[in-house]
């Protein structure tokens, strides 16, 4: 397990067997700017359907390019 410094934060993405994605935030300081940025990204990932579609489109392009 990685230990985060107070000025660090990380998004933890988990994909279940059905393809559902959950997003969690780990932070050395939950009230610090890094944690706040990660939390904002997590909210956008989970609530912004256009952003989700953009990410999925990017994955599809990468998969096609890899073939």
C-alpha cells in the first residue's frame, strides 16, 4: 500500500465484473488542495455523463489503435 504525503492525493478506480466503475479518493490531508482536486474529479467522473462518454470514446480509440 502506498502512503500519501499531506500534499498528495489519488483517485482509486474500481471496475466490477459487470463493468460498473466506482471512484474513491485517498489523500494525505482530506482538507488540503490535492484532496479537494481529487474529490472534484471524482464527482465529475460519477455525475457528468458527457465527461463519461468522452472517456469511453477515448478508450475505444485507443483499443482500435492497438489492433
